C-alpha cells in the first residue's frame, strides 16, 4: 500500500501570485469603471468570505466566479479571466518556494518510500501553473483540489481518491482550522508548519512544541482564525518551522481519528 505524506500548498510550500500580482492587476483593470475612491478588491474579499461563512466550500475558492458576480453586481461590463492572469504571473520571481531547499527535502522523503501529495483548496487551474513554474509539479505524485473532488478542506472527502490507493500517514499545513483539523479527523499525523516560530521554540523538540501552552494560545489568537476554540481537533501533534524538520521526526499515523 502506498504511504502518502500530503502538503497544503499556499503558505506551506509556495507563494502564489494572487496578492502581489493578480489582485493588483484586477484592481487596475476595473479602476476605470469605478469612482476614484472605490476599490474592487474589498468587494471580492467580502464575497469570498460570505461564501466561506455559508459553507459553500467549493464556490468559495472559485475566483473567476466570485469576480464575475462582483462585476455584475456593480454593473461593470468587462470580462477578466483570472486563470489567464495566474498563468501570466506564474513566473520567477513572482512565484516561489517558501524554502529554497524544499525540493531536496521532498526528494529525500521520496527516497524514504513516501508518495507525496498536494492537498489544496485552490482550484487546479490556479495552482498548477504555479507548481510548474517552481518545479514542484514533478515532485508531487498526486494533487487534490476541490475541482475534481467537489470538496474543500476541512472536509476529509477531499482525499477520497488518495485513500482508494494508499494510506495517509501525515498532512503538513499552515492552518489549524483547515490542515490540522483535517489530518486529525483522518487519523493522520497532523503537522503544523509555522514559518514565524520564535527562536526559543525552535530549540524544543517538534513533538513537545504543541504542549507549550503559551505558544499554542498565541497561534490560536491569530487574526485568520476569528474565534476558533482550542479544542483537541485543532491541536497539531507536531509543529515544525521548516520542512527540513520532517526528516527528523517520526512519520507515522496517529490512528486515533477523532471521528473515524
Ligand atoms: Mg495554506
């Protein structure tokens, strides 16, 4: 049976071009149709958050549809293809690996007989051009997105195709509410990556970091989580600051799925 380690992509392994390139270009394309003081981006973000709140999990990541709805609401008669913009901006140095030696680390995990997967809420058409540009595509044995599965994290059905041919050993990601919860629900080893880990924490073993109350509390208080309660489902088994630490921790399933 294949043994998979899966990775979230954005903010875990790579920087996508949305914030710095795609959204600013949309702003400038739309600007001539707005009052001078108005901006379209807050409207786009508002529509996206609304979709998340309404648990329209897949639609919440369909940026082309989100933009189309927002433009129609404002009576702006232009068409913008976001997937085209993503392709245009998926070039060095606009998109990049968050860690320079990431490909070596992933290659090392493959030598240890693990299969690697990308598990992302980003649609395939927005993610694949980036993966290709930073040479991550060829490292991944599978890429799971909401487009073909119809589900988005934290819904564990997103990995159904993978579980048909293998076992999920560990999932690595930067979000407690998406990645950690998701891994815990699946009984896989939940690994949070915290690129901003304070230096003192780096000196503690990865398995013991989640038990540092003050540190964990601070992570839960991050703005992205609104008021996420620090319950067991959201607590990572391991916290790393760099993916090179994956080579030092024991990668095996927890088998204690919260809801098997
Ligand atoms: Mg992420």
